[in-house]
């Protein structure tokens, strides 16, 4: 039986000379092909845990394994080329065209030029951007279009894993929903393993197969979205996971004849 693709084994991390504890004895195994969302309040440790997977930060104690190997024993740049990374604001290089941004990792891997050009065209189709956008600079694209280009750049070298840190957080709700659904379809189509950090519990419920709830540097719940929404021993996790249902109930109340008044009187918890 094969082990998990990603495995955090009792990792701990502190900052400010040990005064600020980001993670306490966290263990998390992620199987290939899964879509895991990490949720929790600000400072709960979810982004620190995410960054340990591709060695953007390292544990003070414990071990992080990727495909069976301790990431500390792997060359960091090589590891990161095997793992796509998308974050809020995306960080496209403004002085490069969209095609040049997407081609960065294939160029570092010394792919032949014709292969790179073909891959850029393929990826623009995949993320549903017109091929004519290849020659444009990032400032000429909308926020949602830049985020699509960022996803294309992250998967250009065909990584097995995609790490996403609040990838759609800066977008308007309609664009955010559209792009989230588009990425989920892409995840399925490419058979990727995705680990996403988000503050939006509804987004996690709709996109992920599994939700990990973090609080004060610890995992307090870890299960399928439906199971967590049905209730959990942790009152904090239950309250967080109940939010989408409470929001849905308030929306249903708005659709009733006395909707606005009923919605205002409904508990916001």
C-alpha cells in the first residue's frame, strides 16, 4: 500500500525567537488526487503549514515528507518546480508578457522553445484565456484574468501538487465563484492534488473533498465537508462550519413575504 503524497509529521513552528507559536505538533497526511481546504481564523497556522510543503518555511521540530522523501533532504528550487503555488495577488511579473510569465518554469527546466510555445498556447486554452492575450502585459488584464494566468503559470511544468493561499480572495464574488468552479474542474481534469488555504468556509465546502479546521496552531477538525457541517465535538469547529448553513437560512428568509424583517431578526452567530 502506498503512503500519502504529502505528510506533515508532528511539525512545530515558532517565530520571534520562540515567543510566537504558529504550529503545535501538527500531523496531516494528504493522498494523491485529493482536494484539501484548510480553514480557520487569522493566525491559526494554516498558511505556515501550507508553506512547509514546498519549503518556503521549515519546521522547528517534526518532518515534512513529499512523495516519501523528507523535503529537508531535497533541493528547494527543484522541489518547488514540482509543486505549483498560487496566492492572492498572484505576483505576475509586470515587465513580462503573459506568455513570458507562463513560460518561466519551463524555461528554467530548459524545455525546447517550440515545446514552450505549444505549452503556453495549450495553457491559455485550458484556463480559458484568448491566445491573443499571450502578448499582453499583466496590467492590461482584469483581476480574474490575471488570476487565470497565474494558475497557468503554476501548472506550466505539469506539477503533481498545487498549493493555493487565498487564491481568489481579492476578486469580486461573481468572479471568485466562477474561477473557483473553473479551478475545481481543472483539478479533476488534470488529476492534481490541491491544498488550499481560505478564510471562506463556503468556498471550502463547495470546492474541497476534505476540510481541515485549524485553531491556534493545531488541527481541531478534519473530515469531509458534509460530515463537518453535520456537527463536531469541537464547539469552535462546529460554529465555523455552521456558517454556510446560517447564511443559506438568512437568504431563504429574505425570499419569504416578510423576508427582510425575518432575515434581520435571524441569529447571525
